[in-house]
C-alpha cells in the first residue's frame, strides 16, 4: 500500500505550458506539503495545508497554485512554466504520532521544462 | 528565519563509523530531524530529537544539544547501501514545516 503517491513521476513540457501534479496520502494525516528540490538538492518548502486550509505559503510565484479538495489530496497547478521551474517536486504528509514528528514523502515528480 | 549547516560530503569505508554534524539557527525550536535520500529517491525519515541526548535506532543514532544548537547523526557498521544524502531539518515553534539543511552526501567505499 502506497502511503503518499504522486502523479506523474516524470513530466517533460515546453515553456509557457500549464501543468498539474497530483498527490494523495492514505495515512489519515491532517497536514500536507509541497517541497521543491533543485539540481543542487536544496529541499525547500513551498506550501502547507492543514485540513484543506492553506497555512504556509512561502515566497513562491503566483504561477504556482495548490488545491486541496479534501485532506487526503493536495494538488499543485503551475501556469506559464519557465525553465527555472525544472526541479523535483515532492509532496509530503505529517504525523505527530507518539513522540516523533515525521514527514512522509511521495516518490517525487521530476519536472523538466524545455 | 532558520538556517542549518552540515558538511557537503563525507567519505568512509564499509564497516566504519561516521558522524554527520548539523548546527542550526532558529528563532524558536521544536525538534531536529534527520532524513536519508538515495539518488533518484524520496527523503525518508530516520530520526527525531526534541530533547537533549542520544536516540538510537539500530545502526543509526542521533544526538541533540539544544544549548549548543547542535546535533549529529551517527552511522555505525557502514554498509554500501548507506551511500546517500543525509539531511538535518528543524521545525521551529511557529511553523508547521521543516527547514532542511543542504544535505551531506555520504559515500561508502569498499
């Protein structure tokens, strides 16, 4: 059973296009995230949702718009794609069970903008 | 804001012990986490320290000193499969997301 899943795994597209990445978690967590990992492996928070409510919106261009139809899903839509958007995008969800604070990451979506 | 520093690369041989250090600056502090990421894979959770001291999970241990804003990940009996990037991350008391360090690439050699 996949805990956090993302589709697609790979996305190759032209500059100026609009694309979406979908994320689903079956862990029952309330909080979900989008992270961006660049070619140097820096992992940076983009957005966080708690129970469908946006709670973190880092300095991200407004071409990026997250949407959470329910607490198990957090999708990312990107308008007018630019070369600099090429990166791996990870979805994650968060557990505070027991004494740990754990984030579970999806497999990532490698976005290449040509 | 938060910032974390960790070495960019560490090399060790199979069977050895390696320590990856992490120092952090944060306006508040909630806990220090460690994640492992193999090339092409997703970060996976290794350990979490909210209080000072050592947490042990099998071959991996993690240490935290809140007064020194410092922690480390200790990997024992290194295996080739431990070759990966290791990230420390902090969550401060005001946010619900992690700030990651830039990662330490560990190469385990035969």
